[in-house]
DNA sequence: AATGGGAATGTTACATCATAACATGCCGAC
DNA sequence: GTCGGCATGTTATGATGTAACATTCCCATT
């Protein structure tokens, strides 16, 4: 799979993610309603993270809802079900682009130039941090790992 | 040094951090003005992270400023100079409690019960993530690692 | 087909977090 | 003593996020 930073056939990413979403919904009996599905599609259009209000603008333009809770509820649904992630550093949301079947614990690479966000597997990091925390008696429930920097393409251009 | 989660003589933490701050200011010619120093003291009172507006309330009560920019400016100053950290997950700020002399890259352990925040060394994690990112051509500039969970003390009580 | 219950959505109103922009004051270098 | 740079004061607004309650939709049961 190409990274978010490379030129690639993005419709393939997007399509694959939607298929996974439909499968997940079927498997777990989730209701992937029109608003929720549309929000996922919007997030999938690019590898950028979108703010809730950016998503809302899009929804609003399409007559799917005008108030913040509409966007936040759909986004929360997607995040809870692993179909999207919240990027803390940006107060924004990105579609999940990994093809995990189980729960996964990604680290995010955020390019400060092109703003694309890449998901990287962080299983190793997670377990390393977990044991370090263990030693202090701390039980990790949720882990956020976000790197801000510059991707190869943007570095080449500068 | 005790962790943030243990009972300890906190005045020692606080005092040590202030001494380090004064030394740093002297060494780098920084201006640790009354507002800035007071904000640092306020953050140092506990191991909790404080929101900018919580800090502002305190400042305001002491006649040191009533408007948000006062708090944000002081906090930004402290963060830029490594005397405090921003905790993304909480939109809040915590005094730096490590005795680093150089720049350091901490990971944060945030107890969702008592809300204390502990700084853990993340040099190893950072370099592991760095090489994983390198392989993708990504150059990491800033890294955020935050674990939300439960500390030993709070786990024992529940 | 009626109906009742749970989930999703619509809507209002507000809470919380953050910054732009410009005015004023402080202080040391010259 | 005045000029320049930094810190602070102040106004106003922008950006992000949520509580609370009304309404609608859908489907399982009757």
C-alpha cells in the first residue's frame, strides 16, 4: 500500500475503506446511516484530517445537517468503531486507512507542509511504552502517538 | 524521584523546578517576569495539568491579568522554553517536572481518575519511531506521546 | 395495520479554548 | 533623554465542542 505522502490511485484507498466499513457494519450490526457513511466518504476524499466544522460545511452544502452536533455525532460514531481517528494535534479527524481487522493502535505522521496524515503501525511502540508504564504501576488504556514533521515529497520541494 | 502518582514531599518538586527555571533563565538570558514565574508556580502546585482559563482565574484573583492572552502568552513562553508542556489530550498545561538540562522528549501518563500527569522518558520510543518514520521518508520534528489510563493508587481504590 | 420503544437526527443554546490586532508601558543601549 | 524592542493591557472575535430536549424513523411485537 502506498503511503499518504506518495502519489497514488486514491480511489482505490477510498473504495477499499468503504468496503471495509460496510463489512464491519454488517458484521457488528452497526448502522452506517447516510450521514455517517457520507462523513466517512468525505474524510476519505483525501489523506488530510478535517476539522468537524469543515465536515459540517460539506454536510450542510448537501442538505444533510447544519448544526455542529450532526457532524460531531457522526464523527464520534466513526471513531468509536475504528473507522476514523481523531488527530489531537490538529483537533481534526482522519479516516482510518489501515486494513486492520482487529483493534489497532496506529501512530500518526502529520506533514506540516502538505498536511497529509499517514497511519503507521505502532504495536511495537505501544508494547514498549506499556512495559515502561507498567514499571510505574500505570495501566495504559488509550495511547496517542503523533509525529509532526515533513514528508519526503515536501522535503524534496523545499 | 517519586512519580506524580505517589504521595511525596511536593514542595521539593516545586522548589527544584523553580531553581531550574531560574538557572535556565540566567543561562539563556530569558526574562522570567513576574507573570511568567507566577504561572510556573501555579502549574507547579500540583501534578495536574491546568487549562489556560484555570490559570487565568488564578492570575486574575491576584491582580496579574484578566484577559486570556495574558495566560496564553505566559504559557507559550514556558512551553517554548521547556519549562512546561502542553497536554494535547486535555487542552491543558503542566509544568515540566523533569530535571533535563538539554531538550527532552517526554511521554505523558495521564490518570483519568486523579488527573495527575507523569512525565516519562521517551528517548527510546522516540528513536524507534524515528527510524520507522525514516523508512517512509518522513522527518519527525515534534513528537507527542500521551497515554491515558489509571495510576496504581487509583486502581487500588477502585 | 396499530403501537410502542430505542436509536438517530434536528435544533437551540451555550460552554470552552484560542488568537488577531492594536494600545500602552517598561527598560536598557546608545 | 530618547529610541527601539519586548512585555503587558485590552477589545473583540474566531474556533472547537457539548448539554439538553424535541422530533422522526424504523422495526419488533401485538
